[in-house]
RNA sequence: GGUGAGGUGGCAGAGUGGCUAUGCGUUCGCCUGCAAAGCGAAUCUAUAGGGGUUCAAAUCCCUUCCUCACCUCCA
C-alpha cells in the first residue's frame, strides 16, 4: 500500500511487515467536535479497518490535548475548572464518535497525564543545546535545527520577516517556540525550570515517542496542522532522538462550507451532533470518503441528499442479499469471477494512496450488480451466498452499518406481508394498503417483485422527517 | 508577498500519454392494483484560456487567468 507522504512529496510504501503504528493528532477538548474533525478521524478509522481486513496489526494512538489556553478560557468563562471542561468534551467526543461507528483507537493519551514525559523530553533538548530557558519559559531554538521547515517547505528567513509572528523579547529568535510556559494560574505543574504548563507541540512528540517509539509508520492529522504543529514536532523529536520521526506524513484535506474552511475561529462549523441528527452515521461516513482524503470536500446539503439515495441502494442490496431464497440453481462461476474482480479493484484503489472515491465506485458497482439481479429475479440464494461475504466485508471496511432487524420483527413482518398479499389477491387493496402503512411505521419498506414481496429496514434520516 | 494543493460534463468525482471510470441529475420506459424501492435505455459526449512536445495529451513542458489552504489558534 502506498500513501502520499507530505514530507517527501512522493508516494511511499507503508511498511506492513510488522504492526503499522499510526499517531493521529486528535482534538483540543474545549468544545464540541465538528464534521471537520470527523472527516480526519473517519479517514483514519477506515484506513485502520482496511489494514486490519488484510490481517495487518495496527497500533493507532490518538491524543487529547487537555491543557491549553482555550480550555482555561472556557473554564473561566463558565466559572468552572479546566479539568471539568476537558472531561466534559472528552465524554462528548466518545459519544460522537461511537455514534459515527468509529472503532476505538488503541490508546487515547492525554497531555495532562504525560507531563513527566514532556519534562524529560524538554530536559533532553536543553542538554543537547536545542532548547534554552528564558524569562517566560523554555523555548526551542529553531535555528539550531538545520532541517527546520522541511515539512511545510518554509524558509526560516521568511518566517523571521513574517509580520504575523508575535514579538517576544525574551526569545532569542522570533521563530523559537515554547516547550514550557511559566504560569501561576492553575492548572500548572512543577518543573525543573519553574511552575507552568507545557507548550502545545511537545505533547505529541512525547506521547508518540512513548507509545509508538521513534520512526513509526504514519503520522496523521488535518492539513492545517502542517505548520506550525507538525513542523515543530519534527524539530523536537528529531533533535531529541536523532532519528527520523515518522516514515509517512499523511494529511487530510479540510471540510469547507461554501468553499471556505470550516473552523471555530470562522464560526461556520457543523457539530457532529448536528450532522448526526440530520444525516445519520452512514451518510456522514460516505460523504467523508467521497473525495480523496488529501483534497478539500465541501459540506453541501445537495450532495448529502444525493448520498441518501446511494445509501438506500446499499440498504436495498443488503436485504435482497440476506432474504434471497429463490433456489433455482444456476452456474455461479460467472458471479464468483465478478465478485472477485470487484474485491481486487476495491483493494487496488485503497492500496493506491487510499483512493476511497474509487473504492466507493467499485462498491456501488457491486451493489448495482446485485440489485440488477434482484430486479430481474435472478438473485438466487446460491448467488447471494457468493456476493454477501464481499459485500459485508466492504461494508465493514467502510464502517457502514445497516440497521439490524430482530428475529421477532422478522416474524412479524413476514406474517404481515402474507396477510397483505392475501388481501391483494382478493383485490382488497384498501386493507392491503393499511397493512403496508402499518409495516412502514416500523421503518420497513416493501419491495414488490413479480412473484414475491421482499422488505428492507430503512435507517431514519433526520432531514427526511 | 512566500509556500503548497488544485481547476475534468448540470452537479460530485476517478483517471498522469492512446481503449475518454463511476455516481447523482434529466427524459422515456420496465415492474406494480396503486405506490415505494429497484432496474433498463437515452441524454450530457467534459477535460480553465493560449502556446508547445508527440503519430497521439485531461495526462508532459511553457505561459496566462482563477480557486483553496498554510504562513496566528485550528482536524
């Protein structure tokens, strides 16, 4: 599998010989997560599911930044503690992503629980001459790290002349960034240099090193983290260890709205709770995977409405496949071939820089093919058995979930269908329609084929009600 | 201003030299007691503009224009 590496600008093979170690920059927990966060995390969740489907072990680590000025500001505003704020939004995070059918990462380290690791790292950097203590804190000396700028392709001279860098007289150089900031106001921690808080970037270096070691396979995050966050992580980590930090840097494009980046500072975000209520998890996941991960996608209601139609086709396909009972036996060699080919194309697409839109088109071709067979009443049990495992496998890699139906429900549905069909045969259409209404109140849609009636359970989509 | 990524049919979105995905939409049709869902056919026959290389370019080169992101916190 190849992934485009931001650092080298080239597609690089993911080393799957042992476990694939992935560090993903998570969220700062001072507010609700939004669809932009969701996209990044869904992409990595899908990547992880794909690798695991290949039998590759994945060690996915995703941090929570739970110490930050934004958290403290919010706590002050709400007259509560920073810890309460971060705990609240971590809970909120897990609730959101559980509902998005995102598998749990292997660990979710929190910055506040790794202060000693950060202090070690900072001390190491001071010892090696890459960091110094000044009046306001401990700073990383950017000029000492000769590769600085290699990820974001920035030249240090340009950064220095950049008017937007705040002037801080206590720094040796304007581009130096804080590893530790002295502070008195809680939350603070003791350190060899004085009471204070860690800088933002150091946590990811400390925690990735601790949980994944140096030179792990993939470091991911949103594109907006390339500078300064990831640039600084590289500087800290490589200055400390002398070893390349991550083998591949994988950056996820922004979610835009009306062509503009969605961000809290612009105030144009759509929270995960909002989009889940409106569209549900499957539509959101399909939407997030509908464009190549490296490019921006635009949150557009029209597109999402389109996605509902696609999802209905998937639901239809699922129920056709599991309910097929036509036993006319036919040669299924052809089907096997087609299914195999689809599976290979699906994998090829994902192996080639995780091309999810291409993989989705393969998936929808399979769905369409099955629906075609069903429509022309050629979908026998035999054929279904050949398609179903591949269909379910793709569904699971994509993290999609069709609504489950209990056995009790199934019995009830088939008995109602029998009644309705009897009434239809007697041409008592009004009564038959009343039963159909009763069934549709259970979110079941009937599919009248020529010789039999099938059914599918539809996910309720908020916007349709 | 600097850096990076892009500009593909009505829309979304693949494709990195020849075989011009895929989906949605639109129109007509099939199926049906009527629907719904699904399916079929047709339609669109696109590659930002200009130049070049080539037998052949969306794909390579030059150039112009445009968009977005980053350069401050951000997924």
